[in-house]
């Protein structure tokens, strides 16, 4: 098992790659909303879009791994919640207000009714297309004591069981999960009350339970770190093969079930097709991040390239949350700026991706710095 409070370096690479993948998804979303000139462009869009759809499940996996690594043995729930309110919820609230106001309103438009209308936006994270993830993962923060308790009970029950029972339990859990995400609307379709039915239907895509398998996968990686590392190293080729086969299947499915152009709505992580691909991708990316980590560790400390790459990845990872919050704004502004130039489609979207990632990380750092200074000031005043 992983030693408590020891920093897991390879997570920097995974977090940075997940952030870049999210930006690419939303860049491709812009592409999908434009008038795509050829079917070939549409196919290329689907190929890349499917490749980067691992981003949100990867973030959930990392959350599970970090939280179980840090709080499994001892959790002060109130202290934990206070920290998450300050570091996660308040920035989420501020950015929700910003995105609702931007670009056609200002702070003087805020009324009591406006604030009431803000509540469902916070519950579902619907203030902007990317904020749902923050609302979803915050549900996991609220449920953390229950999740740890469940994991401990299962862990204790499986501790002395034969391996066949462990495999049976994993298969049973995965079967329940697949049934849940695949037949969700049928399971809750009997509800006739419109408000309650609307809540359950919205929670399919923004509910933490829909991503809980990835969270527990991260929990397993944290609790059995050494065995986890051995597993991904030992089975790297099997994992790679499964990932490629699953990727090929979802791309063929997307092409066959689209009409004139590739339908990006078919690339949902909440189905069995993508579940297999996503789990394999998480395992593959973890193995790859280990290889990168070991490679840079083996290099001479004075090598400039090593220093630049490692520090850049650590920088993106550290400020990825604020970069994530602000990237939708940056993407829109960069897109509007680049439209002023006559650029080919590949050049346009390459620049859009690079500029959005770079500016979002820099702006995320600035906003994080300002926010932390304000928090320190408030603590000083009210302490």
C-alpha cells in the first residue's frame, strides 16, 4: 500500500494531459458547430474527439486516488469540507456568476430573483457548458465519508476471500454500474412528477454516481499502489491492445450511426462502449506517465530540457483547476480573434488549441494567485 502523504509524481502528467484533453474536446465542439466543408473533416473530428474523451473520467479517477491517498486513514470531515468550500466551491460560484453575466449583463443586473435563478445553475453546474464537472465532483466530496466507509467494508469482506470471490465481486459491481449508466432513463422513466423526473434525468449526466466506477478505480490505485504499478507494467501490452480495439469499435460505431456528418453526441462516456475504452485508456495513460516519470528521473538534473518540461507539466497540473474554470472564456475570445484571419482549418484549430491551453494556464495561475491573496486577507481580518 502507498505510504501516506508521499507525493505521487506521475499524477502531474495525468492531470496535465486530462486538462489538455478537455480543451481539445471543447475546441472540437466549436469545430462541430461550424459548417464542416467535407465528410473527411467530419471523420477526422470524430477520430480526435473519441481519442480525448477520457478527460472527465481521468479527473474523477485522479480525485478518487488523491482523496483516498490522503484521507482514507483519517478524515476530519468538517475541516475537509471547509477546505473544499474555499478551494473549489467559492471559485465555482464566482465563475458561475461570471459566465451568467458575460457577455451581455453586468453586476448591476443582479436582483433577488436573479440570485434565486442561480441556485439550479449551481446544483447542475449549468452556468456554462464545462461547469457541470465541478458540481458533479463536489457531490463526491460531500459523500466522501460514506464512500470510504463502503470501501472499508468491502475491503474487510474481501480480505480473506479466495481470488474467485474478488473477481466475482468486481464483475458484479461493474455489471450493476453498466446497467445503471446504460438503462438509466428506463429505470427512472416511471416517475410522473415533472419536476422530480427532470431532476433524475439531469442527474444522469451530472450525477456523481454515473462516474463512481472511475472514482473507486482511483481508490484501488491509492490503497494498493505497489500492486497497481505492478499490474499496469505487467499487462501494458494487453491494456494497449484492449484500448485500441475499443477505440476502433467506438469510431466504427460513430461512423456507421451518423448521417452526413459524424454525430458527436454518440461519443458519450456513459455507455458500455466508452466505459471499456475509458478504463483501458486510464490504465494505459498511467503506465505511460510512469515511463515518462522514470525517464526524466534518470536524466541528469542539469539538463535544461528536462527542467523545462517537468516544470511546465507541474505548472499545468498545479493550476489546472483555475485554468479549467477560465478556459471556456479564453476559448471563446481566442476563437473570435482568430476568425479575423484567413487560416486553413488545420492551422486555425491548432492555433486555437495551443493558444487556449497556454493562455488558460497563465490566466489560471494569475487568478489563483489573486484569489489566495484575498483569502489570506479575509483570514487575517476575521481571525
